[in-house]
């Protein structure tokens, strides 16, 4: 590029040079030519005048010679000379030459006189006799008279030529003068223009280059900033969406939890009374009571699920090997998925143990499997991947409510139809279902969601329409080993008591009465109390108390565990069973005061008679093995 | 190009003039007044001293050529009629490079051979259909076809247009 420009300028300079040179050459050529042509034209005018003069003199000479006896001039020659004068007159009047001649001063007068002379002497010339000297002399005189004026014209022609040529010369001198100034100026200008253009081009080039670089730089900067902003906006939008989602879930959860709690108490009363009634009524009327118990069981089941979603179900977290847990339910999975769907289980080596409620994990996996089957009507593959996962602080912000730490990731993926964006947004909401009416409760994913959240884990959903769906469950890593006290329970009979005395502390009168009745029917001795003061009085008395059955939430702002911890010195027994319709409430209040003991048994209201009986039996059987801090 | 053309005409002219030396034919003797006398390097003659002389009748018996042209010495377009100088020189088997032309008033001029080889230069005896007298620059006037050839509208060619011509010497 640069080389080419250099060549261009070289060519430009050479062109300027050669153009100037040729202009100089042309002008001098033209000047020379015009000078030559002009001088030729002047010469011809002088020539025409002097030729006429010459012919006039020749005729006069011939006239003079003719009269001599030894003259060499014939009459014919004389006449020819005369005829030549005629032709001269024509030359001096006709054509361009004649026109130029007539322009000379006094020429028209001369030509007129010349013509008159020729006409007037014609007869005399043609009839001339050699001896007629008189006529000859007269004729010579007539023609001599023409000589002075013709001579003057000749001189005028010469003078005109001189003046013209002088003027031309002057003009040429001026032209030459200007040419000498102008041509070098042109040369210098051309040179300067070329030099300036060269410099301009050079600086312009570097400027342009610099500008381009800067524009490119700033464009890149802008693009980068723009990208960062875009990313931030996206991030923010995502976070906001997640926040909104989680707040919504929280609200729905609270609402659901509230309803479930109150409903549970009602159910407990209905169920308890029905069960009692069952033992009292006649055999033929039992069939009327069975559906009531069944219905309360179903209602209880429903409230359980609602509580699960609202993160308010009673959980018994324990250290779990998720792989062995999943493997243990493989048969169940195969059966519920059908033949067209294959199950693939992958697990990382040295998988950490997770802290979660085993039964709920199973429940969750089964729920997800059912959803997967629904998403794969034409078969496919269900993958369950288990891996260790360290959630960094930076990643934690992407998951609302997530806390950084170690997790065990349980990922359940299908190759099904996937979810639309809209479906994804509502997937965790209770009673939201894509299944036909009556086919699904719409509580499956909600329960899983609530369970995971309640377990201190996270849940995430990834789905692409036509490709499949993955549900990622992050369960917290178990750092200590937790043994489930319930894992040993397997009896199918309702164990009866042996007349042990049980202190019941419950502010709800109906529940208190119900508990009393159930315990009595189970062959226990009941000491009912509906506030802490009464309970304290009983405890302070010498009455032997084998076990305490207490509500978690007590009137007066103190929680059950707090109350008993405070008064542990006067409590003879270390066996306490807490009951609550609202386990998280219990957990919250007890954790706050750090009064919760993992060995304290927690019963969820409404409890079944059998469950209560089992718990009582276990607690009483544990006897002295249980030691408290 | 022009120079090359002129050169080629010149060479061709010499060649043709040389060629014509080999053959000879008689030129009929003059009967009327002599209007033209040709001397110099000519092979065909009709006088004892080796010249060719012409009266008007002989000249007018030769193939005539007409030229319509303007001249600096006449008004408007003029019709001239006469013999091509080329034909005349061929007739006389002339050899040389130029013609020395002389007029009645002893005016002389050299006419190069290439002039009449390249252009149709005539020895005119008629102007606008009339024979030319001495008063009309006759009886013979060398005329170039100026109007058809702007290239020869210059003083050099004008100066070769000799009038009242009566002698030619081939050199």
C-alpha cells in the first residue's frame, strides 16, 4: 500500500515535470510558428506591392526602349507588359490578397488611378507606332505618375509589417516573460502539492489507523461492559424469579401448613374418638365406624402430604447411604415404571452419607419415578445419579435459600417430553398437575420440594421440551452418625401397657381427654394436666411418673422441651414423648433454647393409637439404657 | 506518416520517370503560337534543340482535368481546367526531381515532382470555362486543388502557383 502511494507520487512528480516541459515547448513552438507565418504574410503584402511596382517600372522601361531604333522589344512584348499590368491590378483587388492590399493607406485611390490609366491608355498602347515618340513620352509620363503613390503604398506595407511585427514581438516578449514566471511556478506548485499530499496522506493514514484502533478498542470495551451488564441483568432476573418463586412457595407453604395443622387437630379428635367408639360399640355397628377411621386415615395422609410440602412434617433424619437406599427400592421402581422404561443408577465412588429421613427419600424417589413414567408414555430411560457436591459461596447465590457446604446430589433424569417454561415455574406448587383430572394429586413434587427444603437441602429443576427433565436434590452431608430409633420397630400388634403412670401435658382439652382415653384403653395410668403449673405440682409430689407425654407448644410461651429441661431436677423419669401438630414449630422453639434432645421422641398429631402405643412401649422398654445429657 | 508518404511518392515518381525513358514517341510539331516551352531532362521533344513546345491546341488535345477551388487571388470558388502536370511530364518522358517554372515577367519558382505526383496539380488554360488571357493570369496557370486539400493551403504551395507561365525546365 505504502509502496504504491510512493510510486503514485513519483508518477505525479514526473507528470508535473513532463507536462510543464511540454507546455513550455508547445508555447515556444506556437510563438515561433506564428512569428514565421506572420512574417510570411507581411512579406507577401510587401511582395505584392513591390511586384506591381516592378511591373510598372518594366512597362515604363519597355515604352522608353520601344522608341529606340535598335530596340529588342517587340510590339507584342510591349502589349504583354501592358496586359501584365492589367493582371497586377486584378491581383491587387481580387481575393484575400487583394482585400489585404486594399486595406493599406491610399491603396484604393491608387487602384482607382491605376484603373483609369489602364483604360484611358489602352487604345494608345494597342495602336502604338514605334516612331510615335510623342505618344510614347505621354504614355511613359502617365505611368510614371503612378510610381510615387505606389511607392508610398509599398513603404506603408513595409511600415505596417514592421509595426505589426514589433507589436507581435512585444506581445511575445510579455508572453515569454509570463511563461518564465508561470512555468517555474507551476513546477514548484506541482512539487509542493505533491509534497503536501504526501505528508497529508501519511498523517491521515496514521490518524485513521489510530482512530480505527481507538474505535475498535472502545467498541470492544463497550461490548465487554454491555455483556457484563447483560449478564448481571440476567443474573438479577433469575435471582428475582427464584426469589419470587421461593416467596410464593413459602407463602403457599405457610397457608397450607396452617390449614393442615388445625385440620390435623380436628382429625385427631375424630380419629381418636372413633377408635374408642370402635372398642365400645356392638360388633354389628363396627362397620359404621370403620369408614370413619379410614376417612380420618386418608385425611391424615393428605395433611401429612400438605405438611410435607409446607416443610412441617415430622422428619427423622439419619445418616443415609443414598446408593444403598436407591438400590433397595430398585424392584419397586421397576414395577412402578413398567417394562418400557429402563432404570440406570450411577454413583460416584466413596459417596458421602446424607442426612435425611430415609422414608421420605424413598418417597421422593418414587414420586419422581412416577412423574418420569408419566413423561415417558412411549418408554425411555430413568437415570438416577448420585454424587458428592460441594456448594461454594459463589454458587450458593444461584440457589435461593441455599447455604454453602457439602451435599450429596441425587439427580433423577428422564428422557421424556420435558416441561415448558410455564410448567417449570409452577412445577413445585401444590395441586399443580399436568396429569388428567383424577390421575394425580398434584402434590408429588410439592412434597419432595417441602421435604428437601425441610431437610436443609435444595432442589433444582432442569428441563428441555422434547429432551427430558432432571430433578436435582441436594441433601446435606451427614457429619455424624444418626441412628433412627424407629428403625427397630416392626411389631404388628398394639402393645399394651402394664399400668405405668403417664403424665400428659396438653393445653387442648379435647386432645388431652382423647390422649387420656387412649392411654387408659392401652392399660396405662393417666395423670392429665392442661398447664405447666399443674404438671409441676404433680411432678413435685411423690407420685411416681414413668413417662411424660407432652405437647411441644405449651401455654405461657414456654415450649415443652424447655419446660422439662428447666425442671429436670424434679423429674424422676427421663422418658419424655413430645407430640405436635406442627413439628417445625417445635423444632424452632426447642432449637432456640437448645433444649431439644435427639432421644426425645416426637409424635405427630393426629397420632394413631397403634403408633402411640408403639412409641410408649419403646420408650418404656429402653428403660435405663437411655441416658440424658 | 506524411513524410513517409511524400517520400514514397517521390521514389515512385523517379521510378516512373526512369521507366518512361525506355520508350519514345513523337510529339507533333507546333502549329499555332507557342504558349509553353519545356526543356531539360525530357526524352520526347519536337524542336531541333531538344525542347518540347506547345501551342494551345496541343495542350487542349491532351486529357483535361477540372479543379474547383478558391485561391487567394480570386473571389469565390473558381473552376479551372487544364492538363495534369503529371500527365504532361509522363508524355515528355521527363526525369528529375523538380521543375523550374518561369513566367512571362521572368518570375521563377521550383515545383517539386512529389507535388504533382501526390496532388492533381494542373496546368490550367481555362478559368470558369473561358480561355485565360495574360490579363487573367493566362495563358497558363499552375493550379493546386487547395479546397480539397487543406494541407496545401499554405504560403509555400501558394508561391508555387505560378501564373502567366511560359517555360518549364526539368531538373
